[in-house]
């Protein structure tokens, strides 16, 4: 197993990525505050680039230190992103949800998704530059080597995994948003990370089409059609389904019981 220096370098790379994104976000909020649409598109671009940039390095961590170290980093990063992203989601299906509930026009949602995809795709050049330095053994041959798919099951089963896990994740997030319990961000991050770990050996547990496309589109072992089916259709169906699941009686009754008992 690689040593502590290798892990430190990966941690520094992740820290550098989120630090750059943090300052870019501040400049965007300051200079584009009077242009809300442009501001929101830029923030989505930055958030998705930050997410994908960090997750490229998390792949290194997962490959060399295992899924539990990967989960720890992902858990902490999810809390950080929840605090700092504000309205940006870095995830296409949140905008699809907004269309379904009538919260956002189709054109704005389309532009937002495009901004996310561009952010997710261009960030690899930055990561490639860092990996090409080969400061540690875990980055050797990563910058220009072939990637392999994380889909370890059939495309149909993978689609179901991404669909169901995405639905659960979105329902839990809505329930937490409604109840607003103490440590809600920590609970949400824990649930999301747990679902990722549960799906890790099946699909990689992406639950985010932009993230999956940035990290794994075109990788060996999965055709473009299979990729779209699992990571786009599966996740998006799960997301839209969560809107209806959330409004089901058993979920609403749970929320009412928690509110009336003041458990939170």
C-alpha cells in the first residue's frame, strides 16, 4: 500500500482544488451579483468543476486506500459543499426537478445543465496537469492512461441501482430540509455517503450524471449507450420519482409525526 506521503499529496491536491473554487466563487458573487442568470450559470460551472476535480483525486484514494478512506473524504467534502455552494447543485437532475414542479423555465434549466457539463469536462485538463507532475507513485501513468468503467453489473441492474439510490438520497434531503433538524447537513452527508458506499461495487455510486460523465464517459468496459442509460436515465428517473415519493402518505405522515413530537 502507498505511504502517507502519497495520501498527503492527494489531500493537498483536493485542498488546492476547493481553495481555487472558493475564491472563484467569491469573485463571481462580487462581480456578477447584478446579473443573476450569468452569476448562477458561472456558479454551477465552478461547483461542478470543483466536484469533479476533487472526485478525480478521490478515485486515486479509493484505488489505493480503499472505499472507507474514500468515504471519509467524501463525507467531509459533502459537508463543505453544502456550506459553500449556496444555490448551485452541480447536478443536472435538480434542474429537471425544477422544471417538473414549475420552479424554473426550460431554457434556464437547459443552460444550467450545459454550464455543469462544461465545468465537469474541462476540469480534467487541470487534473491532468497535476497528475503529469507525478510527485508520488499513485499518480504514475494516470494523466494519459486509459480509464476503466466502474459499472460491475449489467446495464439494467446498474440503472436500477442508480435510480433507487438517487431517489432515496433526494427524498432524505427533502425530509431533512423540511424538518431542519440539528446537524441536518451532517445527517444528509452521512446518508449520501452511505448510499455511495453501498453502490460502490455495482456502479461506483455516482448519483450525478455530470459527475459520472466527467469521470467515466468513454472509459473502457462501458458503451456510450450503457453510460447514458445507467448514469443519466437511471439517476434522472430516480430524481423525478423522488418528487412523488416525497408526497406519498407514509413520508408526509412521518414528517408530521416528527414535527408534532418535536424530536428534532
